[in-house]
C-alpha cells in the first residue's frame, strides 16, 4: 500500500483515497516493494498512475568493455569505438504537423470549444514527439548498458546550451533525459557511469594529446601526428 492508495485485483485496479477502485491498464508487470503511488493527468487528457517500487539490482554479466560517449547534434552520439548513433530529430520531423496545429489554435476564438479542440490536437502532436524521443532514449541507453561495463559521458551544462543559438536542436536531442535513463539503467545493471568534464575534449588529439584548435563547422580531426578521425569520435576517445 502507498499513502491512501493500493493496487488491487492483481494489478487491474488501483484504489485511491476518496475515489475508490479505478480500472488500470499496466504497462509492464510489477515487481519489488511498493513505495508510492501518484496520479497525474497530461495535456492530452490521459490519466496515469505513477507507481514507484523498490527493486534489487540485477547485475548483467561482465563484458570487459568500456566506452566514452560524445553527444552532439550532427549525430546524436559518437562512441569511442567508432560507432555513430544517428540523431532521429523527432521535433524536426514533426515540425510541419506541429506548426499547422499551432496555426489552428491561433485562429480560434479564445474560450471557444473549437479552440479547446485545437489545443488538444496541438498537445497530441507534442506528446507524439516526446514519446518518440523517449522511446529512442530508452532503447539507446539499454543497448549501451548491455554492451559496456564502464561508461563515460560528458558532464554538460545543458541548461546553458539550451539558451544559445542551437536551443531548438538541443531541446530536440534531449541529452539530459538520455543521460538520466543511461544512469538509471547502469545502476540497475551494476554498470559504472562516470561523468567527465567536457572542456577540451573536442580540441585535443586522442592519439598524442596535442591541442588541435578547430571551429565547430570542422567535422574531421586532423593532427600533425598523423591521426585522423571524425571530430566526435576523437572527442569520445578523449572522454574514454
């Protein structure tokens, strides 16, 4: 039981204080000890029970592998082993549909039922984008945790970056959410996650350590020592 709430009928209903039994559709089987139950309503009018349960860690078998991750915008992430993860850009993909929905809202009279319907349509468009981004982050984080024992990521000031010229792209990538999922999955699997200061990771040569200044538009790292690599892969190797 939680505070004034409990799960009944084998998970088919949730009992809420002052309301009673409410039908519930489980998204996944419940495990562990029940800690809290909360109820929330999203902008699309859907109600959700947020159930927190305490679970023991489930360590994955050791792989003996470690990796550094450099997140970016040209590609979502570059790994120190040379793997490049494409950026799905869900908001950019859905931009036309979202802009049409926004125009519908602006054309409707304030307080009218038609404006309410238009606002609901806009909320659904944004919810779809958020769901696509969340699904991508979950699957990518899970794949990384399954493959590597030790994971190093940049300790980025995302709030600061989101106030700059690339704000839309930074929000669309959702780095903070991804790293949060990565951290929780790593903890559950008994993996080690290390946050690394990003200062200089893209300017230093991962082969010899020399500083190789380059503008943001230069996507290939070339060093006098002869080492050449994708800019983001070089940064990921420095992070590693």
